């Protein structure tokens, strides 16, 4: 997600012909207006800041964000149980990507739990870019204006904005944080498609983004 991601990670997405995935607290994966036309067959993630939810009836994995890495979600709940489940699983999905980046694990089981199809392919390539560059994520990324629409076919669409003005990448070897001044490209708009699987998990099947989108500017 973060605007300040490593160049290799961006190249991996471009090579895949895909989008920017909300890798929780990171810059846009891929760049402006890129899209993953993923198979709409699956389920996704849950809530906010540092450590994550405990396993439940769906055997959701416990996801833990890297030290110093914070994701905030606004809103976390709407009062509608279906929409709240979608928001929760989407949040866990994003945190799972951040965790996988920190663990340098492109084949993260947590990421595969919350994404499927082409979305999972892009997630894997995105995380691998960080492994190649030797970078991880740090700081705070705010995900806001989260709105859910549930379609008649049972799938859902989630739109939201990302504020990456305080979210950065960090060199794993030197510990140096790649701080850049905020500008319009620090704000990103996202559209995600999700579908609930047989275990009741809302998995992300597609994500697209527009960096610098006017509707997400402060």
C-alpha cells in the first residue's frame, strides 16, 4: 500500500500486470489505476492495530503486525452484522500482508487464508518484492471512509481511502526508515471485491487503486 515502497516491489506488480493491493500500511502496490481481475471465489480479514484476533470457529490465524507498524481502520463497524464481518476480515487481510512483509514470507498462510485467485497471486509477488529489496514496513497507515455494498449474488464491494503520510518502508539491514514528505500521492483510493467462503470468511478476490485520487485528499 505505501507510496514509499521499494522499486523492486513495484516492478513485480507491473510485471504481473496488476494493481496495488492494500498491503496494510504500505504504499500502493503497483501504481495508479491498476487492477486485478480476480476470480470472485473466496473470503477475507479483521480489525486494527498491533496484535490481531484469536482463532475462532473458522480457524482464523492469529496475525501480528511488525513492531512499530500500525494500521487504523475507520470505521471498524457499521452496526450491520454482514458489513461488519466484511470490514473485519478485510482488515485482517491487510494486516496479514504487513506481517508477511516483515517475516519475508511470500507464501504466508495467513495471506492465503484471506485472499484467493489473482488477488493472492499479486499479494505473493508484492511481498516477494520486499524480500528482494530487503525492506519492511513501519509507521502508521490510516484506512478511512470504508464503505461496503453487498450485491445480490452474495459478493461484496468495499471502497476506502488510504492515508500514507506517516507510513514508510524501512531497510531491514540498516534500520533506516525511508521517510518522504507527504504530498497528494500519499493518499490512495481502493476498491476491493470480496466473497464469503464455506468457512464464513470474507476473502479478497480483487483489488484496484488510484494513487493521488482527489476524493481521498484531506
